[in-house]
């Protein structure tokens, strides 16, 4: 996704955000940092393990995934291989 100034984050920010405080994704970054800071590591690993053991339909319909996708709207997501 491009920012309002035309920056393509997937290309330009590969080695880190170049927009600094002007980055339109700072709120999403804060949410992700808060989650990581407040969630015990073993819980994060259990969640990851649960996702890897789900069918594709279970994974895509998981409420937690929907919550993460909503929180990270605007971030560039890689296109899955065909």
C-alpha cells in the first residue's frame, strides 16, 4: 500500500520506516508493540502453535486473526504464492 504522499512502504521501508513521525501506520505499530509487551511469550507461542495446527478455513475465520487484520489495516501484506 502506498501512503498519501505516494511512498510505497513495501519497497521504500524494507530496512525500516523512512517517514518517521509522518508514518500513517504509527498507531498500528503502537498496538503491536503493546500486545508484545503485555502478552507473555508462552501465550504468544501457544497462539502461534494453535494457528499452525488449523485448517485453512479455521485459520481464516478465527476471530483473533480478524482482530489482527483489522489492527494492521494499511500495512503492506505479502501476496501469498500461487
